[in-house]
């Protein structure tokens, strides 16, 4: 986590690195480390993209105004995974369950758009696809 913040001048690399930490935390249910990782991700998202992980209405508004062909450049590709992680953390800590579902809905929407944008350039990301599917199922439940 500290190394990713030291490398924050390369925001795409840093968020990718934090995602590499996020996915194992999710899989292992390591909620304290996930919380620390999300704090680092939030700092980088705010500094480089003006995205505040805790501001769901602003994230939703940004989703609405981002053009389909800009998903690969105007936001970090890992944003859906970070949104999913934020929602999952709220779910398991018995926090605000409505907020947890909102995060899952945002992760689903962003994820679907990023998956489609990647597909258009002949690429894919299986972790992103899996998390998007999970987020969609949880948001619909």
C-alpha cells in the first residue's frame, strides 16, 4: 500500500497495484487490510481523477456523464473493483446495507461499461468480469 502511494505520479499503475492487493483481501475476507487498501485507493482516486469513493451521488453523476469511448481514459479501469470492495466491506461489517447495495449497483454499472469498452478494443479482464457479475447479482437481490 505504501509503495503504491509513493508511485502515485503514475496513477493508473498505482490503482492497478492497489487492485492487486484488493482482490486477495476480498477473497480471504481480510477486512482490516481491505479497509487500509481502500483508504490508499481513495487518496489516489481523489488526487488524480477527482473521485471520492465515499461520495456515491457524485460517482453516479460521473457515470452518467462519461461517454462510452472515454471509459478507458477518463477513469481508472479498476474503479468497479474498488466500488465492489467498498460495498463488500460495508456488507460484512454490518454497516449501512443500503449504501452497500448502492456501491454494488455502481460497481455493476461501471463494470459493465468498462468490460464493454475493453471488448471494443479486443481485450478483456476476467477478474473485472467476475466482480461485475457478482456486483450485479448482489445489487439485484
